[in-house]
C-alpha cells in the first residue's frame, strides 16, 4: 500500500468547535481540547495544612503541638537533595497536630503540620 493510499484510508478527525476563552479581562477565540476540558482545576491550598513541597527527610522539628506561632515562625527543617529547607508558618495560629517525626522520610504532598 502506498503512502497516498494510507493517507486516504485514515478516518477524518473532527476538530473541536471554536469557543471564547476569557483569561483575565482578555477574550480569545480558540479550540478547547478534551484534555483541557478534563484538566484538574487549580485550587488555592489550605494555608492551615502544611504539606511537603518536595520529598525529603524531617531533620528537625522546632514546634510542639499547642504552640502559638506567628506567621514566618520556623516549624521544621526538611532536608532534600542535601539542602536544608526551613518550613515556616504561612499564617499565625496554634499548631494543632504534627504528623511527622524527626528522621522520617516524607513524599511530596505529605501532610506535615495542621494549624488552627
């Protein structure tokens, strides 16, 4: 079978219809794909649930359950790729629950600390 014959036997692909997409205050005419329609929508993370942004080892915990902390207070040190990452309190509050122990290896998105 020649290349010409192969291309003529392919089933026609239907293109998505043109739609308006608003980004900020600008409107765009585009084709929205199925992949785009089925994407997981971004949600603002809960600032009171502190999760690991990278996998690593909990090197040191500097807060205790029940501690009242200000925004920016160091809570723990997460060592990843030979770097010490100081995890700070994103908001002021009380440390409700610490879900890790020193020396524990955590994966990305592992819940580290919950705050009130």
